[in-house]
């Protein structure tokens, strides 16, 4: 439907997939089998009335009360001892070789070995934020100490000034210019039906999926939330009104779509309407140009250094960093923006990761880039605008539905960047990095951190250059391990018959 009907940024999979790019309705499991939790109607348990005065009732209540108290005490003891042993093992495994004062947690749980197949011998340390404003000293370059400041805890977000020198920034920009940049988002008016057909969803199923609050009507924000990012065109409430009028979609004029009204629309009706009317660059989800720079052996020294520094900064195993996507360099001209999105989508059991897909031997249509960490580098000072916004950072609660209100749309970085919770000003050489996923509590990748929502505010004056390093980790440990084994086997083969061109190509296509 909406998401199926419009275009998707051409290079969506490799360079940016927001949750909706691979998610609703396409990437989430078919609503009929296992809908995402939010689509489930709330169930309320009804209390049955009974005599509360009888003695037996009193006895039962007392027994339950005692069992409850005992359970709570047992739980507290368990948490207490568990934390203690974790802290010790994390210390042993990840700070022994550490000369800096980095705070790291969540690492090892030696018990977490081998579900099946590969033994669990790789763990992902996570840097502790301590509190907003906390500064940790980190040693990334010999003879220099960097300061890493915690900007938020939800998501876990850090800022490191002078991560790159002026010269390094200039080299990266120059290399990107030499390679040439391409449009970050291109209109692709065809081929959008595929996933919907693959999933074989009926209009009712799609309707139910979109109807977040399950009231039998589609409110504008329910449509906007799911249509925008995947469709590539940034709809506003005003656009939606215009489309409803143009298509005579909202027959009773109440501003909502009922199942009947929804069912009358062609699945690509919105897309056709907008394309006929014409779409400008400023109406796209993102308005920028970018390129990719390989960082492995043979690459410019600055690019290799940068990757090593990222490994030190994130403290992840170097094999993970080396097998991740190449450096993406992005240029925003005046008027450029990137509306708020997640760098990587939620992961359901059926979801495949782009980077391990081949090794995973899966045909799942659900796919996301599994970018565990984003490291963003500012390569120049922007004259005006171009901040990175984290609209819900450190919010007490996150509610997807409340992001789009009638008057303020927190996802819109052209109109409402100033309404978000946190904005980072681009300063040449500064790096920021954050975790797009939580920990699973066993030293590996857990659920998506929805608070990692972020976007690029519109550049009101000047040009903005940034670069991104994403660290790709498959939340399925076995798939990640199989993938790494496959790559290392390939590498040893290539060493036997040296024809390394192919290998470099493979990296660039990741
Ligand atoms: Ca609704
Ligand atoms: Ca209506």
C-alpha cells in the first residue's frame, strides 16, 4: 500500500535504511502471522467479582502475598550477584589491555557460549555514558589525549572534538570529490509492488497494520509515519489533504480513512498523484549527494588511520570494524537536509542483515543494514544550520505516534529542528557516535534503540560535509560468525591465487 506504492531511495539498502525502509508493512512479519507488538490490540483483563470476605479468600490472598515477597527478594539477590560477577568479568576481558580511562560494560558472559554451532568467543563491549556531560579521556592517537563527552544516555551518544585534524578533513573531502558524488536519493517510480505481492497482504491486513491505535480509522499521522521514509517523498499533513482532495479519497470529509475508503484506492494511488503533480528535491526524505570510500589495505593512509581510530574508540573487535561498510562521505548544499530516521531497522526473527545475507543462506524479504554503531564525522564548519538533531534523546518515554502532531512534526528537519531534544552543531574535525541497538545483556546486539532517531537539519547557509562509519553486526551471533568465517576462507584462497582486485570490489559493494 502506501509504503509499497511509492519509490524507495535507490541505494536504500546499502546506504540508509530507516526502519520503514525495510519495515512496515514490508519488513515486519506478515500481520496475520506475528504482527509487531504495537499493532496488537490492547487486551484488558476483566476482574471477576467474588466474595472478598470469606476466610478461604483471605488465606489465598495471604499465600500469594508471601510468595510474591519471596520472589521479589530472590530477584533482588539474583540481580545483585549477577551484576557483581558481570562487572568482574567485564573488567578482566576488556580493560586489561587498556591504557586509557575508558569506561566499558556489558561485555563478557563466559556462560553465554555456544547456543549451537560457533562458540561464543566474541563479545561487544559498550562504553558507559555515566551521565550527560560526563567527560572521559581516551587515547586514540599516540601523543594525544582526546576528550569524549556524553551527550545523552538514550541513545548512548558521545562527542569527541578534534577526532580528525584539519588536514585529515581536507583529505577526506578531496578524495570524495575525486571519486565523484551521486544523488543520495533518486526517484524510482517502478517496482514498488514487489514486496507487497511477495507478502501477499490484503488491503484489510495492510489497513490493520497501519491502524496503530486500532480504532478502525487511519489518522493522518498513522499514514505519514509509515509512508514517508520508504516511499522517498516526505509527505506533510498538508500534502495528505491535497492528495485526499485530488483522489477524492476521504469521501465523508472527516480527515480520516476508513477501511472502505482505503480499500477503494489503488495501491500506488498516492505515488502516482505526487509524480503527476511533480516532486522537488526539497520534498524528498533526504536532499544530499554522497560517495563511498574504501578503507582497507591500499586505501589512502588517512582513511586507514581513521578506521583504526574508530576501532580504538568503539573498542569493538577489529574484525568487525574491518568487515563493515566503507566510509560514506556526504555533501549537503544550501537547502540540503535529511529528515529524522533510524540508521538501521528493528530486527525480527525473520529479518536478515544486508552484510551477512549471503552467508545466512536466507530468502527472507525482510532486510536491514544492522548498523550497531554510527560514527559521524564533521568535515567542515557550516555557516548556518546543518545541525544533527536527536529529537527524542533522553525523553522519558518514546511514543512513535506522538512524534507527528498537527502543528509540530518532530521528524521534519526542515521545519521543526528547533523543537527536538538535542542538536549537535557541526564543528570541523569533531566526531559523534552512538549505538543504534541496545545490548542483549549477554555481550551481543539486542533490540533496536528507538531513541537513536536522528536527522540532518536543513543547511540554511553554506555547504555541509560529513562522513559516516557504520559498524555492522548481525544480532544473530551464529550468522555473524558464519559470515566472518566465509570471508576469512575467501581471503586465504585469494592469498593462494593473488588476484586481489575482486576482493576489493567485494568490500566496496558491502
Ligand atoms: Ca487509527
Ligand atoms: Ca473518511
